[in-house]
C-alpha cells in the first residue's frame, strides 16, 4: 500500500472519514478503461477534484445545481496508485454555469478536500450511481447510499 500525503497519519488535525471519496462527473464524460479515468481537470490543473461523503452534497449544490446528468463515483482511496493529497478547495477546471445557488454552501474555513494527482484506477471504483437533483434543482444524498 502506498502512503499518500495527508491521508496516512492525519497530520493536519482535521477529523475526517477516509473510507471512501467521491467524484462528480457528467454521464457522458464518465469512462474508465484499463488506463483509468482522466478528466479534463487532470490535464488542466494536474489533479482530480474529490469530496468526502460529508462534503459531496455541498460541492454538488455549489458547482452543479440543476444539472440532471451527474454520476457520483465512489472511490476506495486505499486502491488508488496516484498520490492523494488533502488540500484547500480549488474551483473546478470548467466552472459550472452561474445559478442562483452559486456561492451557497461555501466550504468552511480550513476545510480540506481530497485531490488525486493521477488517474482514477478502475479497480479503485467502488460504485457509480446516478446523482439527480431534487425537483428544486438541489442535491441530497440518498439515504441508501452510505
């Protein structure tokens, strides 16, 4: 097992659940093959944006409110081969279209997010599930997911 910066040892003093991490992606963009999944952010920013289960709803509402094509990719961080770092939030490579809720659900000061500095290994993907918004365009996690 590879030791990943910020994951092993929790040296940042922030309590978190590292059992799974979550990536949001449009249905047509999701494709994982033998070489793993490589979204645009990996080339543009050098990493893939992730959230914890506790962060994913706020992330979805902040950047993707109203989108009805999202998938929630649940990943086992222990099965990733690329470095995973816990860092302050960064905006997505392709900003979401402005909505009335953009800016809502701002991350708490000091909150850290998982960023993967390489592709998502196919073997690390634990689940891929549709992640539709409610009738008001906002997201919530189905109670059966976790």
